[in-house]
């Protein structure tokens, strides 16, 4: 039976569907976004940025453009992967000190998540902890502008953010339509230095978003369409983006896919891949995209019998195979996913996992999924344990 949180998410998706931000795309789109900030009559922006981009000069043109538009800029570049409230509060202190009237995020999902919570906290008592949960943002946040640079999280179009407690390491979820950025730039020129292994992992994160959204029982025609488009774009362009990092066409198409996948899962929800990976990332600081990539084939094999037709639909889209044998097509798609993972050199195991943590991981993952996700098939503790064991021994062929 659905829990109150699931009912709330279904209600939001049905009656208050997430609004897609205005999008600028392509080389130079970041400068168009800067001009959009000026057009919005904002003149005192908090720039929350990835430290590498800031230190290596990738933000110089943006900063010059903001200065030419008489926009004062305060920079915070202390966000880390799997961000905590410590980073949120540090950025929030700067925003309060400089009386910023808007927030611009340039970076990966962690940077964008910090920016969302900061923008909301600035207009809601400067207390980020009180905003944890669903629909806790009472006052409209500061105007939020976003430039994603890793093409994975989809945070630039989602209504949520994930921030960890610095003491317990428990991931805390912020969910509210007000957290969706107003304007987004998908600028491939800011992604060309992203290392191949990170490009692969975050791309697989976006693929996980799209697949779990399409397999969700809380589906909609528009989220289905966006999820399928994202899946096709990622299979077509992610390998090229990994091997040819300066290929702007591939980078831009992967960015588009991440954006569409983000919208799809915001409306349709996620599944057990995320339920399990969130716990692993919290415990071991495993990169979220990598954890998703390794877990995904196991969960698809678990789900296969419950969503065979949908998996077959994906395979038909990718291969053009018109077979009526949905079981064969579903198996072909899972094998296709395995081949993509191998091509991208995604590992088959997560060596950091400790047996003593399995019970805690399973309990938390099942609780997260039960509360929040419209999954096609319900897992039990033994199923999660099977997956965790396979993550140690590297066997993807579980549940066959």
C-alpha cells in the first residue's frame, strides 16, 4: 500500500507538475544565461561554483560578462561530492553577509543541490534544516540560475536536493517545486575537461534516472517520452563523450539527455537502484553515479518479470527489432546495458562494501523505497542482500 509520501509525490506530479526551466543550449549559452540574470533585474548574485572550474579559469568569461552587466558577484566554491549541511551553511553565511538577491550555480549535482537549498533558506529564515522534507519551502526562494557541468544528476530540472547530515551521514531530502531553477544553460564547453571515468559514471547516473522513471508505476505520457529520448541519446552519444571529451556535439547531447531524464524522474519517481546507492554513498562516500551504474543491472534483472513489456519497448526503440517476444527483447536490453557498461569501463563490483554494514544498508534502502518510490516490484531484505553480495563478488547475473 502506498505511503503518505508516495501519495504526496503522486499528487504533486498530477496536479502540480514540475515546470521545465527556460533552457539555453550550446557553446556560449552560459553567457546568454548571464544576460538573463540581468534581464531579471538581479544585480547581486551568489555564484556557487565547482572549485576546479573556478581555479582553472573556466569562469573568467562568465565573470567578465556579469561585471559588464553591473552584476556584483560573491563566489562560494567549497561544495564537495555528497555535500553536507556544513557546505550549505557556509554558502548561506556569504549570501546573508552580502545580501545577495539571486543564486547562480555552476557545477555538478552537488553544487546545484547546495545552491537550491541556499536559495530557499535565504527567504525562509536562513535555516536549511527546517526545509528538509516535502513542501517545506513556504516563501519563494531567491531566483536560481543553473549551469550543470557533469551531465548526470539532472538537478537543473528537478524539484529536489539531497544534502547529508555531517554527523550521522544520513542523506536528507528536500522536495518542493519551488526548488526548480528558473533558467538553465547546457554549455558543453564547460564539460570538455571532465575526465573520461567521471563522464562515464555521471552519464550512467542519467541513464539510471531515465530507466527508473520509465519503469515506475507512477508514469505519465510526457515523462515517458522524455525518459525514452534520454535513453536513446545516452546510448548514442555517451560512448563518444567518454572517448572524445572535446566533442561538443556529443557533450551537448549527453547534457540534453541528463536534463530530460531529470524531468522524467522528478515526475515519475525513481527506484531501488537509488534506494541502495544512496546508502552506499552515505557510508563510503562512493560517487553516486558510479554506485548507480554498478547497481543498475542487478535491479533490472530483479524487476524484469514485472516490467518485461516496458524493457522490451526500450529495446525496440534502440534496435528497431519488431519481435513480439517481449521476454527476448527485455533480455536483449539488459545485455545491451551490460555491453554499454563494459564499453565505458564501469566496474562490476564495489570493493569498499563491508559485510557488517549490509543489514543497515538494506534496512535504510527498503525504507527509502517504501516511502518514496513507485517501484514495479517490491524487494525484500533477502533481495537487497543478494544484490549487496553480488556487488562484492562482481556477479551481475543475479535473479536469473
